[in-house]
C-alpha cells in the first residue's frame, strides 16, 4: 500500500507540475502575442510594397573614401533576402567559394577555419519598415553578434528589379572610413 501511495503522489506531483508549466507556457505565449501585436501595429504597418518578396544578392562591397571597392565576399557572392508583408525578414550572404573544415565536425575547426567561416558569411533576421527612400531595420539576431538588437536607417533605391542600399557602418572596414553598398535583384517566381 505504501508503494501505491508513493506512486500516486509522484503522479500527482508530475501532473501538477505539468499543469503549472502549461499555464506558464500559455502566459508566455500571450505576452509574446501582445508584444508581436504592439510591434506589428507600429513598425510593420509601414512596409513599402516594393520591398516585399524574395531577393538574390548581386553585390556586397565596402566603398572607401578614395573610391576603391572591396568585394567583401569575393567575386559572385551569393545570398537571399526574404521580406514578408509584415516586415519580418531573413537575410544570408555567403562567399561563393568557401573553405570547408578539414575535419567534418564544426566543433573541431582550426583558428583559420573559424576565421574564414566568420568572414565568409553574414546572416541576420529581424524587422524592417520604411518609405519610398529609407529602410528602417531592427536586427533581432545576427551572425555578427555586435549587430544583435541594432536599429538603423539606410537610404535605398530601386531601379527595375535591382534594389541598392548603403550600410553606414559595415561589420568590417568601418574604422578605415568605408561604407557598405549592397545590391539585390528581385526573384520572380
């Protein structure tokens, strides 16, 4: 009888904890929904229609004060930028030719392999809004951790299917006075 009572008590404890966790999860979901609703009401309402969709990378350069350019991800970089109607976005840029790790294990790379992996890619996601000439961005998380939570404005132009914007402080080269210039081409389905 003592064993049955112990088992029943344990089951009640687990069910009770499960109920508390479920209530906590529901409260967390409600808070996230409220935050998302507040964000969508303010930021997402102003997403220019011409920005919505899928974009493929054409060029990603640093432009220095003397006019010379450095292709940050080498010749013919690749990338994708997806923007939905609410202004949520995901972006990834990579060097077309990347050095694989010698050991097929991400946790066992060399210092040179980690450096190359970091320098040869850029990814982030977040929210954008804007008007006909300025994109306002709020990065939630980025592969370059210094950009996590950053907000900024970039002037942009769209000519035909190409969108070009300027990055005032790129993730590299900014100390030497460079600004970034990124060109995307609209993907047609």
